[in-house]
């Protein structure tokens, strides 16, 4: 069994990685839209 602290750390790491991926995706999407409209 993993300890609750370990699970919390894993969940926090996944959450941070997902947030970075989403931010990068939104930034790329905005850049593509900007390039198309410019």
C-alpha cells in the first residue's frame, strides 16, 4: 500500500503536469488562430 502522502504527491505532480500541458495547448491554439487571422 502506498502511503497517503505518496499518493498526494503523485496526484499533485500529475495535476501540475496536466495544467502545464493544457496551458501549452491553449497557448499554441491562440498562436495558430492569431497567425491565421493576422
